[in-house]
C-alpha cells in the first residue's frame, strides 16, 4: 500500500516545494506545508518551546544516492501578548528572529537551510527531499545543550517511527534540474 502511495505523494509534493536559486545555493519554501498547528501550536500557546529537526537532502535521479545534505535544529516559542512567534536556529553560531506570524516562522525555518550547488552538473536531474520532525521535550533539552549536530544522529532521528499521538510530516520531494531553475538576480557568481 505504501509503495502505491509514494508516487502520488511525490507528484503532489512536487507542486508544493518552491526553490530559490542564486547560482551558488538553493533554498526551499513550501507555502502549503504547515507545522505550527495542532499539538505543537497548543504547547506553544501554553508557554512551552517546541523543537524541530529539519533536513534538506539532494539525491541523484535514482533517489538513493545522497549528493548533498543540510540539517538544522530549530526552537520555536510564542509571545502570548503579541501573538507572534520567535525562532532560533541552533548550531555553533545560533541565529534568531522574532515577531513572526506562524507562516513566516515556518518559512524562515525552511529558508534557513541552503544547499551549495557549486560543482553540480546543471543538466542532470536530482531529487530534493524536505524532512521535518517534532522533537519531544526531553530531546529538546538535549538539543539545546549540544552545539553541533551529527548527520548520523539526525538521520536516525528522522527515520524513527513517530510516537502515538505525535504529529508527523511525511517527507516532501521535488525532481529538479539546476538549468531549469530561475536564477535570483544579483546573487551568486554569475548573478
């Protein structure tokens, strides 16, 4: 059954992932992909922070061989009086932004992950996969204490089955070719 659903999901997802390309990097957005809803939103409105692992993976056209991967850890909080969201991207040099709507916070998380395209053949087809997982409160405490993130730990985390009643987002994918992507003007080496 899952094998039959995968091609349908990929076809739908191909319409939802937008790629911004500057000639050296690309970033994704997914306007129809919402993760600040349901239980995570409820936790935020009760004053808890919510953590997410996100990952962009670029595969060869075979959808097996990983070409590039970019991972990120995000902690989201909610300002009750202003009704706005704050997001911190964890890492060796954390970055934060606040005063965002839910849609803007979701977009900031995804757009913060860039994949370097230098050296990639512009006329080859690739598959781009976006994955996101909610981090439970215990994992959130560990996540905020760690300066780095191993790719292996992230892959293991994203591969695990979600716990009962835990929100889960299936990976979304898009097939692309660099030569087909519109370039952002004024960016990159050739911009």
